[in-house]
């Protein structure tokens, strides 16, 4: 089968985190013998390349090309704030998305659309001109943005014209239904994890250190501030505790300043994005993984929490906030522990409980690992998507 993918985020290279979850799905589908063609905007690298069996083509959307700024790594919402020239590129992006979709994907049997705004026009033109059906994966953030910028009716039109609508969690599905998306076409298929790669390893651990790990883009909705604020309380009970946050993003300076303010320079560190191989070792070296996500000031929150899945796949006990799709992953007390968002003292107490309860850590680590292998492997999720492709293909 020939499958086209329209997305505004996709990796330039193997360890590139930009849109990595889209690639992991399409890589798995390509491994099953299908022809996958990804169309994505130019982000500074190559314009035509094969990444682990997936054919990727990047399109330019503004001239002179050196002024292209809309689709950079910070994300379009942040980039568009950079000035009038970038705002103009929203219009040229929409035009080029349609033009290159019609030019590059007209021979596809089915199209998979990610982020209907700003990419949906390309999919709907392919359907109208060439009769190619498309499915849309909805992450939730695009609905928040559509409401904020008064584009919800346009989003409904683009998404409801899909043959199938996929949401990544039950929380996202409920949000989609409340926003007027077509429930008859809707199905929940979560993100997955490569359970052949992310797995328990026998690695050296310093028995004198209790290592807490967190991973994610350094933005408000990840809630790292609250985890950092919990650490002084943790250290009063267990001075051997250490926190490592892996990631980069716009709040990096603010979080580092908070670490300095709280005099945590020797106990808390922020590490820039690392390769998957290094991340695998970090998961396996950790005693506990925490994702303290929140509903941010714009109403956005965690769609699912893929890093939780990666940690669980490695057998690491996890703590997550009770927001977004995290409850789809964590069964409280069985596959992890869930706590209210922003509650620093509750987070401190839950961390202490796990530090002091080896049996509980072992139990939820084993249960989480088994659950991820059963329900969240990319191989299983790719099969679910392929069944949908086969059902709707023209």
C-alpha cells in the first residue's frame, strides 16, 4: 500500500526528537512492507531523504528561502511571534502545503494527516481532486489553538471530512467530542513505544544515590517547576536523592534560575536532549521516573505522556499527574502512582513513599513493564492503523 503522510513535525535524522512519535509509527508501518511518503516543511536540513525506510520530502514555503522561520524547532506557535515577516509565512505555508500535497502525494492510496491546522488543506484537496481518503490524528493542542484564534469551525471542517478521526487518549477524545468533532468517525489509538529498544537492562547503579529522572520539552505544561520545588522537601528526608531533567526548551533559563534560588545546584541538574541510546541508559539507571504535568495557562495539557511509556518499558516505577491522557497509562497503585497537579507537598510525600518502599517500587515497575509490552508497542499500534488504512483506502 502507498501511504502519504502530511505533517508539520518530522525528524531530520535518527535521534532527532522533532516529531519523533510520528516517525516511529511510520517506520513500523514501512517495516511491514508498505511504501510510506512523508511531506513536511523545510526545517534546515535535507529536502529529500530516506529515514529508516520512510521516504521524506521537505517543501519550501517562502522566498528568499533564507528567511523561512515558521517551521523551526520551537514550533509554529512560538515562531509566529517573531515578527510580521513570519506571520506572512502562515499564508505562504498554506498555499505551498496544498501545492506540494497535490504534486507529491497524488498517487497515494491513503493519506494520514497530523495537525489539521495548518496541514489539513493539503489532505482535503487530495480528497476532492483525486479521491484519496484521509485519516486525521488529533492531539488536542490544535483544538486549544483553534479556539484561541477563532478557527474552530475551520478545524471541524478539515477533521470531519476525514474518513476516520484518531485521538491519542480518552481525555483527548472527550475534548474532541465537546468541540464538535464527529464522534461516529472517532477511535482512540495511543502513542506507542519501541519495546524492543526501550527495555530493562542490567546497568550499574550507585547504591548511595536515589536517582529521580524526568524527561520532556521544557515548557509550562510539563510542570517541571513543581518537581524542582518538591526536591528541598525530599532532601530533608533523604539527602541522597538526586533529580535529573533531560530536555531543552524556552523555560530552560527559568528552571535553572529556580534550581539556583533553591540552592539545589548539587542535587538537581538539567541535561540537554540526548540520543536514544543515552536515554535508554538513563532510564535504566533511574530508581524513579516522575512526569509532573499540569494544565497550563492556555488550557493545554499532556495528550498522553510518551516518556512515561518509555520509562515503564524499562521497568522503572513512575509517578504522573492526574491530567490529560496520563490516566490511560497509569492505573494508580498498580502500574504507577497518580497525584493532583501542582501539589508540591503531595508530590514530595509520594516520592518519599516510593523511596522508602522497595516492594512497592518493584511491584509497579514490573506491572508497568508488562502493561506497556501488551498494550503500547509500536508493532501493535501500527497494526491498528493499518487496519484503518485498509478499510478506507480508495
